[in-house]
C-alpha cells in the first residue's frame, strides 16, 4: 500500500515549508514509547483499526501528535506478539481490521495507568501557546492529510485522479493568497484576475 503518498519528503511534512508561526518541530513527535502508550490507551476505550488510531491521535492533539502508519502498524504487530492486543474476529464488512485489548492487555493498562500519559495530551500542551488561527490551520492540514490517506487506500482510480487535481488547485490557490500578501490587492496585485 502506498503509505508514503500523503507524506512527500520535505522539512515541513505533508504540506512543505517547515517554517512559519504554526510549524511544529519534527523532533520526537511520535516516539516509539508514545506510540505504544497511545495505542494501548485508545484500545482500552474501544476496538480501533490502525487508521482509526492514527486519526484519533491527530484529532485529539489538534495535529500536534501525528503517529505515522510506519510506526503504528509495526507496533500493533509487536503488541499482538506480546499478547496485549488481538484482531477483532467479527469486524463489520468493509471496515479496516480493528484491534482490541486482550485480558492481559487490560491488566497491563490498569497496572501501569499512573505511568501512561496520553501522548496527544502531552503534545497538545507543548503547543498550547500557538495562536488560535494558526492552530486551526494546522488542524485542518492534519485532517486533510488523513483524508488524502483514506482516498489513497480506498478511492477508485477516477477518485484519486480527481483528488489529485483538487489538491493541485488548492496548492495554487494558497500560493495566490501568499502573492496577495506580498504585492497587495491593488492594481497588479492579487491573484491576477483568475
């Protein structure tokens, strides 16, 4: 599966750049221990698929904690090997395979509850001083990334092509907005009359 598609290379993650007031440092955003803790805590609430774990982590932290498929799926396999989680046998048709805690997994979470800080809370607190308008933009960007991942995984070739065109036009539109800032909205400025 083309997991890398929603995350093209570049210092600013899926939306490039890497600078600006809402940029979050790449650093230990989703460290191995954080991913392990996050998965166990989310599965303690209800069964979830790997995709749902990724989406929930991003949403709860407003994009500050962003575990990647390359960290979540291997960790699910490791936790299954340890006997702490297992796939749900009766998944709804068409739904990605959800996982749930085993009895041993539930005991583990209960016994270590005091040591397990939800990584989405820690990440959100770290960026609590981000101006609201920038935090909202970052949150929308993270939601868009998750949606692109869903299109890549489940979309038809036609839907993928249409989504690609839409994203390309959105990118051009964002650059037009930046051009307005640089040149003003008077004669010769703005978006060139598009």
